[in-house]
């Protein structure tokens, strides 16, 4: 289940496991809304953590051929 903690201009999408009971999915929304300012929505918000730690890269072979 997906819901937005933000607004139309600044979406803050959260995914909740679809396998969870519907009652639990409903119950968990309120604390997430109340504490949405605790989450980092962008790596720039992770103060003190270098972006190199947050980023990932895919190593490609130099001689690899593109397959469409």
C-alpha cells in the first residue's frame, strides 16, 4: 500500500507492506504522519554522511555491448 505523507508539490511517498493486515496499515499511518519530519527524503538531508556512502553505481565492463 502506498500513501503520501507530503503534498502535491512535495510528495513523500511511503510504501507499507501489502501483506500486513488492513487494520495495521491504517494504524501505522498516524505515527508516520506525526513523525514525518524525522525521515530523510533526500540524501542532502543526511547531515554528516558523505554522499558517496548514499550513492550507488553500476560497474560496467569496458568492452560490453549494448543490448536493446
